[in-house]
C-alpha cells in the first residue's frame, strides 16, 4: 500500500523554526510532483508549496521567503523547512504525491506556533 508518513511537527515560538519530513513507501516519488498542504483551525485547506519532479519550486504568498520545500529522491522523502514562524502558520500540515489525475495524502502533522 502507498503510505506517506510525516514527522517534525510540534510547538514553536513565533520567529522559530521547524523542519517537517514526509517519507513515502509503496511508491517511488522520483517522477512525481510533491506538495505540502495545511489546514488551520476553522479554515479551508491551503496549498503551501510544491516541488516538481525536476526540482522546480512554488510557494503560497503567505510563506514565500520563509519556507523552503525540498526533496531527496534517494530517500523517497519530502521536506519543508519552516523559518520565521508566525501564529497564523498554526495548522495541520499534510504531504501529498501529485499524480496528475490521482494523489495520495499523508495523515497530517500538527504545527502550533504560540508563545
């Protein structure tokens, strides 16, 4: 079965940093675009960042300059480095494999930014 296992979430102070990881199994992600989404309390799902199979990166305006998406195809993994965190970054963060006409999602990991 395809599984995406996320880790690295937790509590951070405003201005702090967290690094999220997503390890895929049951699928080789090398040839696919990968995506980070988030859903804050009482909000709809938001696309945070994506990275194409060739390494091109795109970011939501709300995170550009603060977050960095990356991938390690040898480890079948996706990462999100989050710096200069703000309270509004508080959300459940999800990774996904974008197959075009199909996708797979992780279980989500909670990120809380608070004093």
